[in-house]
């Protein structure tokens, strides 16, 4: 549980630093064995900012989360939901 919390905090920090309305960012995680599923919710106006051109920004967030999860021995998936 502590490990999923660390990944959740990391994704939240990255996301909040990119949006115009950091108060509207909500990050939740669910741990299933060695897998951690993270859901990110942002304000409607910030959705494009998080996804980025051709998905580059969200892909970069996923890459950082995956790098951190390897150190924790977990597999992670990051999804942006409306």
C-alpha cells in the first residue's frame, strides 16, 4: 500500500505542476498484487494540457511512473479519465 501511495504522489506532483488549476487534480490508485492502477482526473480545461500533442505529455508521465515502479518491484498503469 505504501508503494502505491508513493507512485500516486509522484503522478500527482507531475500532474499538478502542469495544469492551470492544481486544486482540481484528483489522483487515485488501486493495487492488485504487483500491479498498481492510477487514475488521474483534472479540470476539463486542463485535459488537453495533460494529454499533450499526440499524447506526448501523458506518455512522459507514464514513463516516469514506470521508471519509479521498477524500483518498487511493481507494474503501473496511468490513465487520465474525464
